[in-house]
C-alpha cells in the first residue's frame, strides 16, 4: 500500500518516510525531509509518514493515554488553568487513542522538544538543532491508523503555552482565544 502524506502536505507540513509499521525514524531521516509530492511518490509501499517539526515550523504535543495517565486530560487542565479554550488547530488521532495537536512555532523563539513535560505529554518541536518529529496522518502502527480528527488550519502556539515550554514570560507574539 502506498503511503498517503497528501493531508500532511496540504497542511504545509514537511514529511519523511518512517519504516513500515514503526514510530521510530531510521538513521539519516533529516536528509529525507520533503514538501514535494513528487519525492513522496518514490517512497516504498507501506512506509509510515514522519512530520519534521523544524522543517514544518511546528510544535506538536504528543498526548498519550496509557498506564493510567491521560495527556488529553492534562492538556485540558492546563488550558483551564490558563483560562484558555481547547485549541482549535490541526489535530491527529494516534493509533492508541492519543492526540497530536499541531501549533505554529513562534518566530524567534526556540521551543525545545521534551519527554514527560507534563503527565502524558511529550513535546515535539523545532528545538536547537535537528528538531523533533511526530508520526503523521496516514501512518499505521500496530494495525491502527493515525487519522486527522480536527481538520483545521494550524494555529499559532498560544503565548501562555510558549512561555511554559520555554521558561520565558517575554513571548512577544500575542494570540487571543
């Protein structure tokens, strides 16, 4: 089966092939990043789709639901504490009932990737060097697909969340809910 990164490409995301059925990228993945559908046409059948955060200028939250920890509930609580609504942004449902909301990275601000930033939440971001990546829509892991659950434009990273992720309370981008 041919991978279909058309949804990711249409959202302005830079993609690269992940091994079939896998979430972990093969060595050298940054050299395979593309936004060109013609490049993708040459990918082998069955590969998964990676979304490169640095090349896409996005911050993705990996909201896991496992081991009695619910990253979706954690983000919901963070939004409530910030008096901010649930983000209206491109969101991908993962193979194991989690979510990947995508945000545009703020200009001139380095947002690092992190694991376990909050309970059930990993951050995939442009970072300092290569940046992180997410498994993209159209991928299949453990026989389950990654699908777009909210087909919306990618929203800017809210200032309150950028401040929490970077430790800087001087984020200049102003975004209102």
